[in-house]
């Protein structure tokens, strides 16, 4: 567990780009989600049974979450939101099996936050037009333009750093506990930081993403 107290290890390099254990873990999780989706949906039936029933239950839950948060006219976002929730949740709870959570790496969390930021800017420009987009930063008065720009740039930083800080903090705390007390005793802390905190942070990230995009489209 002491390796969790250090920076993510570099597994290999692609040219000059280092691929760390967290990046590799993120790739594995994405591959797992893609393959899982393929396997679970390759034999769909009109009357859902077995695994199909559970998959449809999850899909309906994602659709309902998006509909309740963003509005019924924006349910088209549920595939993106669902994929985001699955990736973050699996990443957060992966520490239970003894691997370093990908979301404990600021590069992963800020990457997702930047993706949300780009979506917000795209849909705001689409909704308001180019002129209205730039004009919105000067509202309600022109002198607030610099503050509005700073506020807009601070949103993805806050979004990414919140997830990173909570997951990394839990990982470090559990690693320190394992260093000073027997292996069995830290198990409740392991479950709390990896499962409960991981689920809460997943929900917060997904909700803020939906709220930011919805506000941009209004």
C-alpha cells in the first residue's frame, strides 16, 4: 500500500509521452465498459430477461436522471452521462481490489472536467450565437467581463480538482492506515472511502456536468 503514497508509476512510454498506471487503468476500465456493453446487448429480446432486464433498469435510471435534471427535451444526453457515471464510479471503487484508482490522478479528472468545459462552451455558443456568446460574459454590466471569464475558467478546475482531491485523499488515508495497523482492521475505512465516497463523488461530478450544460443551453 505504500506505493499509493507516491506519484503514479510510469508503466511504459509512447514516444515521449509517459503512460502511468492510472492512465493504463483508465484504458482498461473503458475497454471493460465497451466490451460489457457489447456482450450484454448482443442478444436483445422484446421481453427482457436475465441480464437484459438489469441493463434496461440501469439505462432507464440514467435516462430518468438526465430527464429530471436537464429536462425531458434533453434526454439525448443520457448516453454521455451514463458512460461518464460508469467510468468514474468504476474508477473510484477500483481501490477495493488493490489497484490505484484512475481518478486519483489529476490528469484523468481534469481531462474529464475540460471535456465538460468544452461541451458547455459549445452549447452556449450554439444557443446564443457567436455575438450573444461573447456578450453573455459582459452581463449584467461590462465591467464584470474579467470576473465572468475567471468564473467560467474556475468551473472546470473546481470540478476536476474536487474529484481528484477526494479520491486521492481517501487513497492516501487508507494507505496510511494500512501502514500502522493490521490488514483486517482498515477494511471498514477501505469500504467507506472507496465505495461510499466514490459513489458520492461520482454523483456530484455527473450532476454538476448536467447542470452546467443545461445552464449553457438556456
